[in-house]
C-alpha cells in the first residue's frame, strides 16, 4: 500500500473516531415554558404505614455519550419542597429535628465513576450529601437515550433526551438524622429513594 | 366481692367481644384490599414517548379503595390498580393501607385477649375463694 493511501486511511479513521465520541450535555430541571419532567421520591416503609415524600424541584446536569456509553453528572434536590401529603408531617420533616431544611436546603449527588453494565444499565459511584453529611454510595442507574424526533418535540422537549432513573437506599443515621422515639414504628430508619428525570440537550 | 366478680366477668366477655370484632374487621378489610400503585400520569405526548402511563410514586402496596375517583382505567404491568396521585392529593384522599389495618388490628386483638383472659381468671379466682370460704356463723 502506498504511503499516501495509508495517510488517507489514518485520517478517515481519526475523523470517524472524533465523530463517534460525542459527549452531550443534558440539563435537568424546568426550562422556561417546558413542563415538569423530573421527580424525586423518598419512601418510608415502617410497621405502621408506608408514606412517600415527593418533589419535582430537581436540577442538575448530565454529560452522556450514547455511543461510548460514558456518563457523569450532578443532581440537586430541593429538600424543603418535599411533600408527604400531610402538611404537619411536612413541617416536622423540614424542622431541625429531621432534615433541617433551613440549614441544609438541598441534597446533592455527584458521580465519581460511571461504568456501563448492559443495555441501558450503568454501575454508578458517587458522593451523596444529605443533611450536611457526604458519603460515597454505589448504586445502579438506567440511562435511556432518545434522539430528538417528532415524538420528543410533541412531548415539549428541546433537543435530544436522556431519561435517567435510579433507586438507592439511605440510612438516616448515616447522615446524622435521628428518629425521635415518638415516631418509632411510623418512620423507617432506612428510606428508599428514587430519581426519575428527563434531561434534555436544549 | 360479688359485684367485683360480676364486673370481672363482664370485662372478660366485653374484651373477648372486642377481640372478635377487631379480628373480624381486620379479615374483612384484608379481603377488600387490592394491590395498587400511585402514579403521576403522563399526558398523551409523554405517554407516547415513554410507552408508560405515568411516573411511579412509591412502590405498590395493598390498600382498601373506599373512593374510586382516582382509579385509572389502565392497569400496571403486574395487573396492579393504578391510582392518579395528583387526584388523590387534590381531593385530600389518603387510602387506607392494609399494613395499618393489620398493625392496629393486631394490637387491639392482643390487648383485648390479654384483658379477657386476665379478667376471666380473676373472676374464677374470686368465685373459688367465695366457694371455699367458711360459712358465716348464725
């Protein structure tokens, strides 16, 4: 093979590689006129009853390459807006006896490592900060990429869409949140958290 | 002593009745329970994009549906009833959980059974003492 031909092949290969590795930045959170498309829930499964707190005030960003299957990101949840369905319970939860929302208004998760497992499933390590305490956690997340189309535009998304879902457990004690004795049996010491967001490139 | 014995006997019977009522209520409500999943429904465009009826809120659990205004036509992937979470909140509904029924029913049953047994034994003890007591001198 002639040297010029080799150079040409190498150049095409290089350009192809650059074109394939395309990390996109996806935004999480409301963006002027678009509908709410992010939900964070925290579920307590105690002896007496189960209850769920939920909020749609979730923001952040996700860097995702749908071809190389690499990702990183940061999610911020507004703790004070979590609604359990009962105003008095919301008040207790926001108080300094529990989440102390005035002092710690947000909970954040920032990835430190994301590895593709299979399909849309990824193994995720990251730093979770709740109630002013930061701990490293391991979990799994599902990232489904949806290229911009008539369907995404009809659903009022701008650009490409990445749906991120993630479930993990939080032991309240690990984050300095102690359950008062009177709430024993009504609040579980370990809470089930679920994040379900539609991020978009905009 | 006779009055106390009668009171204990009545307490035992009433407590036993409460236990039967608690157990009966628990069994009745348990039979009415259905597995339900609360969801935040998607609009048509969102549902078409995701292929889903809505975003799950919490995990499925067994509840008693007293007001079916929030029940959706569609069913979950495992046949569970789907409840419109936004409608539940807007109408102030807080569905009765079978877990709560069992918890309270269990406590009431155990306490009333203990009271019934305790009161009955105390009543029997008093009766025996009255029977064994020496006759009053004339």
